[in-house]
C-alpha cells in the first residue's frame, strides 16, 4: 500500500498532529503503471484460482522487466458488496488475496460502486469500510513528472440500506471543490492522469460516444486547460475516447476505459477454463502504461497472451449459432429465447466470406490493414458486433439450462471495437495488420478457411 496517508486515532473533539516524512527518490521519471480493472473477488465461480492466474501473468510481466519501476493502480470494484455478507469476503479478504499474490509493487486503489456498503443509508457511511481497510476514497499524488488524481464518482447519497444500490454516477460537490484546489498547485503544462470507476463517456455506435457521468460538464470545467488522461473501469469493456472525437468538443482530455481483470465477472473462465474474457470479447487482462518523463505510451495486455496480440479474427463462414446450441433451454422461456436469438441472427451462417476482427483497444488513431495473399487491399468497415468466442465459451453454456427463465447476467454484448472485411472467396488467405498510434503492429497471417472452436483460443 502507498504510504501517502495516515488514519487519525483520536476522537473528533480532539486535535491530532500527524507528520509525513517525504524522502526524495532518484530516477523517478521512467516507470510503468499497470491499470487493473474490475476484479469482483467474492470466493465464488472459482474466482480465487482465476485471480491467481491473472496475478501469475502480472508477475511474469514484471519479471520480464527487471530493474524497472512498476506501479499498480486499481480502477474500482475490487470486491462485491453483497458477498461481504453472504460469503464473508470483504475488504480485508481482498487485501489478503492481493498481498499474497503480488509483492514488491506499490498498488494505489480507486473505489467502485461494489466497494460501497449497500446496507448504508448515506454516502459517508457507504464508504466507511473502504476507507477503514484500503484508502481514502479520493486523493492525489505525483510520480515523476505526472500528477495523478483518484476520484470517487459513485454518489451513494440516496442509499436506503437495501440491495437496490440506488447510486448516481457523479462527483459530489465537495469533491469538485477539492479537485479545483488540488489542481491549483499543478502547472497546466503538467500531464494529469485522473482515475475514477465509472466512465466519463460511453459508446453509442461503432464511431460515436455520449457523456455518461451525470455532471460531466462540471468536471470538464474544473480540468479545463489541463491535458488530462481519464482512466476508468466499471463497464467491463475496453474503449478509448480521443480529443479528436466530437463528443470531447475540443477539450484536451482523453478517456481510456480499461477491460476488467475478472472479464465477465469470472463466468467464461469458470464455464470454459482458459477462455476468461469480458462481454465485449476483450480478454481478461490489464493496461500497461510506459512513462518517460512527460511522455507515455499505453497498451492492453490480455492474460496468457503476448503483449503484441491486440486482436482476434473470425472467419464467419465457419461461425454459426442456432437454437440447437441450447437444447436444454425451456421452450416456455420466451424472454430467454428472444435474447439468445440475437446471436443466431447475427451468426446465421449466411455471412459469406466475411471476416470479423475484434480489436479490443482500438482508437481512431489506429490503422487496420487487411490484404489478400496476392496483395489486394480489402475495405475495412467498423461495425457493432457480438464476439463469437464469448458466445461459445459463456453465453451458450449459461443459456443451455432447464432453470433459465430469462436472459442470464453478464452475457455477450453488442459493442463497438469490431471490424468486417469481405474476402474474395472462402479460401483466400489474408494478412491482417493492426497498428497503434505509437507504431506497434500486431500481425496475423490468417490461413483460410479458419476453423472456429473454443479449444484453439484457450490459454
């Protein structure tokens, strides 16, 4: 845990002095930050063993960069409030789990909606357990030449002590005042990275976004004039919003919504071991940011995958779903049938010679090139789509049950970082090259026909 705060020990009517000793650290400008999205540890669906696989990947990555300073920053929902009470897995158990698996790396924390106590009846009490066990719910710190701010944008003021969790995704007014005072000590030329759980923006189509935070305009007003990178979680999906996107309206801000450590709340890895991913098909993993002074690069690393792997391809000639895949789904479960039929319509087997790409960390500054073996450039079209592997590894298995009456939770969702190309025929091989804004390329020589089966994707 970062030693940047101390808890007071005396009663509120007494004064207390706490002194902090600040020790300078040399060569602090170059370092890495691992951003860890939603974990939802609750000691269920084999989540502890799956979490161990994730931390093995993190430790392996760290070992491959000896001598480099590496920090961790979580993005909220490390725990799952309802299971504080039903399975006795709360903040202390989470801290024991991460400390037993990750040592020698300072980890800063962000509070998420499920890190609030749903039995509370006001915003202050909802955050009491988090503050007592982990950290303040908002604070700031510096590493090298970058100023970091952790915000709490889960307002629990209307909590009523029930599982309704009637929170609002917004910053309470006193936090906005605090943020403006904090930034008053920061030069506007200093890069600012702001972490918060719920996103500022959210996709509404393959290329467009909307404002998701209730008081987004107030927050943007406070940070006006600063170059800000927002890093968020909550959605269990991966997407990026650049300053060039129209929703940003010229502000010098960007948002990076980072995929979840737990993927789809651990379900796909529980039902199909080795295929843990999020509802948008993003592999469970974490973001890696590499800082050199004020400059930085970033990427998303899927667990069990080389960091150069940035997409999956599907030969849709061989991807098909039908109601035959869920024979145990009761014919009386109308709502569930209608829900699963979306996948059957999307992948009916009629998409002749189409190839689908899931480029999970894509942004508008990336380039995607698809060429035939003869060098012909194919047109790449952005689309909203369901990830076929997630349907096969998770959704099919959750729907295929005699106990299902409606659509299960956490199933495959239609999302925006997908692209389609149409090949000349069923046999033409393709060369797929995806290049990020930093010049890093991920390449697949796609031999077609390419079979579609879960086994080939396990890690």
